[in-house]
C-alpha cells in the first residue's frame, strides 16, 4: 500500500536526519549567544567611553586607555585602540548605538560603520548592516572612503606657496608651533609620528587604510603626538641626514646649576635662549644625557669647561636594554625612545650600575620625576612602583575568576531578558544577489 504524499515529503525532509537536527539546534544556540554578546559588548564600550573621557585610566599611570585595557583586561593593543575609538564614536551615533545595544548588529559591523557614520547617514548604514553581512559593510565603507579621497581636489601650487612655520613662546614658557604644510608633506609627518608612537597595522585588511579618522582622538592622543614629534627631532639630531662635524650647533642646551641638581635649590635652570624649567625637570633631563661642566665666576664669566661625559656608558646601555627589553612600568608596552633611569638619583649618590638602573619610556620617566610616582627596590630586591598616594601598582592585571559550572547562556538570558534576544535577533536579512556598489557608495554622498 503506497504511503500518503505528505508522509513521503516528511521522510525526505533533511531536518529529520540527526546531523541536520544537531546543526539546526546548535546553530540557534550560537546565533542567540551572539546576540547576547553584542548587547554585552555595547555595555562594555559604553563603560570604556566613560572610563576614557573621565581620564580614570590616568590614575594608574598608564599611557592611555588602550594600555589600561591591554594591562587589566588582556586585550591586544591594536584591538584595545579600536575599542576605544569605536566607544567614543558611538557617543555621537544614537541610532547605531540603540540597535547595537539590542544585539541586532555585530561589533564588526559597528566598527566599520563608525569610520564614516554621522547622524545624517546613520539610517542608511543601519539598513545596509541589517540586510548585509559584515563583509558587505566593510567593503562599502572601504569603497566610500576611497571615493571620498578621490573626490577631494586640492591645489598643489597653492599649498606649496603658502607653506609656513611660526614659533612663539606662551607666558608659561611653553613653545607653540603653527605649521602649514602641503598635503603630501603633512601626510609624511603624520606617518613619522605614527612610526614614533609605534602604532602597529590594523588587525584586518579592511582596517589597513590609516588616516586621521582611524587615529584615537582627544587630548591623550594630542599629548602622545607631541611626545612623538619631540622623539623624531631627537632621533634626527642623534643620527642626522648625513654626518656633520657641527653637531654641537644643533644640541638642545639646558643650563642647570649644581645646587639645582643636588638639592632643588638655586635659580639657574633654563633652556638656551628660552624660558626657565623646574628643578625636577632638570633632574629628569640630566638623568640620562650628555653633561658639560662649566665653571663661572660671580660675574658670570666662564672660567672652565669640563669634558662632555655620557652618564650611562654604551656597553652598560646595551646590557640594560637586553635585561629590561622596554619600559618596566606596569602595563607599559613601549620599546622605543626609552630612557635609562637612576632608581637612586646620581646627584644623591646613586651609582651608574645595572642594579641602580631601569628603563622607562618618556611618559613614565616624567611621571616618576615630576608626576608624584615613585620607583624603588624593596627588601627582596624587586622593583616597585607606587602612585602619588603611595599605593603599590601591581605588576600585572588580573581578571576575576569565573566558575566553569555557570551556564553563560542562561546568565545572559536572565540579564538581558527585557531585550527578548533569540536566535534570529542578529541574523542578517541578506538575500543572495549582486550589490551595485556604485549605487551604494553614491547614496552615502547624498
């Protein structure tokens, strides 16, 4: 007796096969958990934005919010920088933020959108994000940014003729530069600054187009850029474009009295043809620099100039570099433009020996000398850093333990039950077919 047609169809349905059934069940669990993870990622980025904008990461002496995430949360530096960038961008994108907070779109899509998103094009980008894949979103953003650069015309001759550099001092002694450069030379300077700050390439190919939009914005970035510019100048003065016998012409001269270096007294501490600097700044600069001893009489006439000496000999510097392999301050990853710091200052009787030396980056060297932080060796012979409140800074961050018996999916369901996240929340509504990229990119220009 033949089987009914409906029963024949049911027997042929692939979902009845154990493998298809398992695939369907596990796939739903994966997509549901992804929705929870995206909602949780939004909350994480919101907290990172608050942490960054309030400058709370500075209390631990780290260089940036990204360094803090690397130190305390175990996030790679490139990923940490991207999280800080995306977190700050979301603060001005309410519609993308709302969709992200409900777990409807992935972090990959949000990361791509925040490179070009404005309050005017949020709706359009969200439409693409909901109906396309992460690949579609990243490709659209990449093509739009390329088209935008090609559209922007510039008058090279005008840029070249109007290039200028103006320098002046502020009343507090700060030096101010005003620079106008042709676009290509400005880009070269920015590339040099990027190299000096040791910025690695982006994690994925679509992120490899570095521009001002991909750099971390804000006061912290501006300070790091200034430090990088000073590092570039120092590197050029040390190496030069070619050998020159007139290197002393280009030295940065700091006049410091012996009293200033030994007991913070005295008033002779100023840059050559420039303003005065604090005694502690003088001590930091002389911690690892070439020193010339100059004797003067009461009238200021020069009596004797001693020979120039290097505080840390080259052989000892190589040994110090091999031992420390970069800045030793907790959480710091800097390996370039490092100073040798005397744990017990040489002016107070500290020896120039490996036991009394430690490598610090410029940022942390400044904190130890002028920021109230301290660097000492304890009774066990271990290096210790303390903040201005004398609290010990731990050598490494630790994440709170998590019990393996906890059902993370159920915990997420309980925490985000008001969002009604399920296996369909973050699934793209993409239907197979070609995309007219010209039309898609053109819509962003409108």
